C-alpha cells in the first residue's frame, strides 16, 4: 500500500466513522474510546488470521500426545496473543443489527482480557451501549462495518499508523496536548535522539498515549534493526490519567512494542 493509498484509507475510515458520531450524541473525545477499541479488535482479528492455520496445524499435530499444547499456549507463542472465537470480527459483524451488538463487543473485550494477561484492564468494555441509542439501534453495527473495510493484508506498521491517525483526530484541539503530542513532533524528537537497538531501556516519564515508544520502534526498524534486536527493546512509561494509560497500552499492543506503562 502506497502512502497515498494509506492516506485515502485513513480519510475514508475517519469520514465514515465521524458521520455516524451524530447518531451517538457523543463528543469527539468520548467517541474516541469505543472507536479506538474497535480498531484494536479489527487489528487483533487480522493479526490472528495470519497465524491461525499454523496454530491449528501444530495443535492437531500434537493433540493426544504427551507434548500436547493448548490452542491458547500455541497462539501466544506464534502470534503473541490468543483470540477466542467470540472476539472474531466477522462473528460480531454478522450478528443482528440490534442492541445486543453492544453486549457481543463487551463480551469479546472481556474474553480477550481473560485469555491474555498482558491485556487485563486495557480494553474498553462498558462504552458500547452508548452506540446503540433507542432511536438508532443499528448504529454500532454500522460503525463496525466501517472498520471491516480495512484490508486483510495490511501490515502491522500501517495498522499502527491508522490507530495513530484516529488518535490524533480525537485529540486535536484538546487543551495543552494533554495526552497526544502530534506525530510529526515526536518523529522529529526521535530523529534527534537516534535510538539504537539492543538490550536497552527506553523511559518516558510522561508518556501520554505512548507515541514516543512507537516512533522509536519504527525508527529502529527502518534503520535495519533485526527481529532479535527488536525483541530486546523495552519501553517504560508513566501516565497519570487512567484512561490515557489504557489508550497507550493498546497503542503498544497494536504496534507490537514490548513495554510497561504505569499510572503516576
């Protein structure tokens, strides 16, 4: 996908999602949490599909033997996380367009957190009821269909850029740039710092949504860091706002960046 194609995809997704916001009677800031959660859910589905055949093949190969492993254990080894069937994007997308859709999304988020220790307390769960107002019960279904348009063959890096694009849109105009520093500013800072890979620690004591970590990882990847070197890259952040903390953790998970973010 070219930069121009990515830009068009980002703008089309944003335009479609933002048009539906009026029906939810929500501000852009409040609308952000459920939308970013759905982007993460779509990412998890596409990412898991890349490994699904290999996961099932290995599971069936050793099933019933002394070295049998669970689907969950194999999934975490190969993909980095386990996605239960109730969290498959198609399962949710194809369900009836009514108020029960919000329950399905909530249950999907709960199931992902239950099966993946690194995601506990990170994903939005109770916000989706706001996207099924009585006068427009199919609203959430329509929003979900917007993100179904993200192509199955998109790379992790491009998916991260879509998340970053939406994050910037939701936080534009927020007083003082409280939890989102524009990507161009962060990118410039990283170009100055010139982080190098290896067994090093990267600290941001006011990390906001985690953009510094993501940009650092991209910089090293673009400068030919090996997979082994990237595996040793660890970031540590501190963030005072609990909701921003969750957004940052989703940002790291979606961009496949390893690290830990704590609340101040």
